[in-house]
C-alpha cells in the first residue's frame, strides 16, 4: 500500500508499508532474541558496511537498572528510500552474502543477508531506523523505517527531503522489551565480546572509531601478543585449499573463540572454544577467502556432513594447539629462570 500525506506546514512524505517476504517463524528464528550482544554486533557491522567511520552504541538504563533502550548511531552513507523499500522487503540472497567491498571506501563487507535488521528484535519490541542518504538525483533524503514485534514482517517506510543541517548517517532505536537477556549488555563481558569480534577490522581500518556504552572499543589496549600462521593448507574433495590463522592473545579476559573469516578478516561465523586450552585467553581468526559461501555449515560438522569446514577446522585447531603448546614451554622456561 502506497500513499502520500502532508504533515502540517511540511513537504509531502512518501509512506509505504513493506511486507517482508518471509514467514513469521523464519523471522523469529533469525532474530536470535536471546543473543543481545550478537544483535548489537550485527547493527555495528551494518554501520561499517555503510562506510561509517564513527559508530556509537548507547545503552539507556531504566530506573531499576535494567535496559530501557538501545541506540546505535553512525556517520555512514545511510539508506536511500529506494534501498529501504528493497532491503526491508526480503531476507536472504543479500549482495553482501558473497563478500565484496563497500561502494565508497572499498572496505570489506560483512553483512549476513539482511539479518541485522531482524536481530534488532533481540533488543527491542519496537524498532525505528532514521537514515539520511543522498538519493540518485543528488538530494539528501531522510527515511524512517519502523516495525514492532507484533507485526515483525511489516515495515512502515516514510521518506521526505532532509533538513538543511542534516548529514548522511543512520540512527537505530530499539525499546520496549522486557527480557533478562538484555542484562548481558550491561556486563563487562559484552565489551570484551565486541572487542574480540571487531579486532581484525579495527586493527586494519585505524580511522574507524566504535564506542560501546561510553567506552571506546580499542583492541590495541587489550592485546598481549599475536601469532600468525604461514602457508597452511587443508584437503577437501581432492583439492588443496590455502588458509591462514591470526591468533590474538588477550591481556585480561576469559575469551576463547574461533572466528571463521573471509580473506579480509571479516567474521562469518564464531565458534565457542571455551572448553579448549583453558589456561589461555585468545581469539583465533581463521581466514579463508570462500568462507562467506559456507555460512550456517557449523551444524553440519556436528552431524558429520561433507563440508570443507570440517578439514579446515581440524587443520586450524592443530596449528592453534601447536602454537599454544610452544607458548606453554616458553612460560615454563621463564618461570624456571625466575
């Protein structure tokens, strides 16, 4: 349904109601409503995919020290009305699914087939995107996209010319959710998880600044040491595939994860490695160029399915174990010397 209405004393506003082409059960599954930190990360990645150099995540407290509202703002290129009506109409088959680079700054794309906007429901029962972007005709347009959990497959999209002082960028507001899972956003571990997920990106693109709950996410202050692999390969289906591993040791956290990344270090999937090498705190970034084509194959590994991730992870874990054992030996020698 399309219509045009005129606010009092204002310009015409285009208002659409866009129906997401996916069932409510699929949308509920993709929103991962119990994974608040991952939902925040998806929104941050959306901002970075829009060539933002500044992303701020604000967690507003309620009177009872709960989470009242989450706001994510950026100075990226924004969402044009045309892109909004297209992107919010479907989930899956995103242009970002196969990797690639951003339009303006040529930074690696991370987006997961439109899931960022769906994971927003993990943070709020009501969601609103307010985005200013330059349209094809050169005009700055302000687009507002709204939905609520009761109608999560329907998005109201309004657009109008931007004000004279407006600049490109997007603000995402999420509120109205009563869930104990949101309390994880207030834990110290939340910033640690976000730091680990963004580390390779922020270490590469040093002009990007991300803040979370008033704290700058700066992996350089948290890194104790690094190890880099050379000439690693794995075999699958009769072919040899090269890959690399970047192993970052953290100063003060209990983080132990394996991040499956594309060649540009953009994480595709993350594996919990908390049961492995409990005497270390680390994130192992496994870089393999075709990784974006193998999203969602982790469950296949558990079922013994034929996926290249099985031999890839085996080879990566062998290298990680070798490097950590060498580190243990060095630490024992240093202890004996002391």
